[in-house]
C-alpha cells in the first residue's frame, strides 16, 4: 500500500478508514496555557494531519473542536476529511452513563459525531453499540487490551460490532509482535500511543527504560536517511501498518513528525529495528496496578 502526505488512510474492518498518523492532544491541564491545544490542532491540519486523538478527560476537547470547526469554515477541510478519536473513561462505563459521556464529548467539540470512540481500559463494550446505531460514532474500538481480553469481546454471543482498533503503547523498545499478529489476524488495527517513547516524568513513566530517541542505531538510521530520530521511529511503525499518534504542541515538531512518507526502510533494516525490542513499556498505568487483569496491555 502506497502512503503519502495526501493519501494515508488505511481500512478498518467496518468499512471506514483511519489516517495512519494523527496528532495526540494529551496535556496536563494545569500547566498547559489556554489555546495551546487549539493552535496545535490548527497547525496540524494545515500541515496535512487529518487524524486527531483526544479525550474528554484531557479537558481540552473544546479547543480541539474549535480548531476543527475553524478549518472547516475556512474551507481547508470538510468534516468528513477529519478523523476524531474520543475515549470513554472508567467512571462512565455503566450502560446508562455511556451515551451521556459521548454526548458531552460531542457538545465540547460542537460536532455531530466522532469517527472512533474507544474504551480506555478493559471493561464493558456492548453499551457503545447503541451509540453507533444512533449515528453518534462511526467506529468502535478499545485501548490497553491484551489478546485474552480481545478474545472475550470477539467471542461474546450477540456481539453486533467488533472493535476495529486497539490503542496500546508501541514503539521500537516495545514492539508488541504477538499482539500485532493477533490483531492483524482479526482485522483489528493497532494504534500506537507514546510512539516516540514519553517524557521522563517518574510519576507515571518507567524511567528505568533508556530514552528511545537516544538509541545509537536509530540515530545512525537518521543520519543515513537525513531524518530526525522521531521520524525514523514513526516510519518504522507505519511501515508495518501501525497507526501512530505522536503528541506535540511544538509547531516545528508537529510538522517534522508528518514528514515520514518520502522514505522507507529495507526489510533488513525493519528487522534490525524490531531487534531493539526490550519488551518493556514506558507507560505503566500504575493507577490500575490493583486491577486483577493488570497489566492490561501486556506484550500478549
């Protein structure tokens, strides 16, 4: 499949499609200046991004919606060009709370529907199906599911819509080979969060893992292709069909991260990058450590 800055969607199992690169919008609400997210989304859309990953819990969906609507009003994009992914947080998993939670997201965005709505931790899925039937969401997905939890959903009697995607941590130090193979077998697209590694915040990051972007081999590849290490890391995942959603509010990095369609790795180079796998995650989801299924997004 040939991917380019203009055409970089890949198919989903329900007939819809997802852009293979998106802009992550997570930020610390207290420390992020007002309008930072909106400005970044506008820059991303102008750069060519058509996929925006957000969540009600990020407390900035109103800024994302403002940016999208402004670009639609300017004629830069149509609503159908934009792919927005929202998330259902754990406090809204009771069936009667699912639709109101989604409607809050839509109200913040001031949009009629979201393109993908995902359960952010492994819990009930069925309550979302009515939202899809009502036209409030185009596709349904999950996040942080391992293969056992995916099987529980796929084998559930009466399942109406199977998840089209599974958003998990995925990068050269945590390549998720078995989970990727399982998902590909079942037509579930892997969406990689923290595709560049993460910040070094010890409150939620495993700082014992070396910084991904300082890896010697990845830096050598960067010099060979005249690319940043971030571009090398993102190219690796999209070349194997994994969607990436790097988060950045830095205008230059937003633009740089998108320039990954004008080069490709050899098969040998892909294997060499895969060999960097340490099978260790940066994001440990420590707030869920007492959950019986922890770790949720285990390597398999």
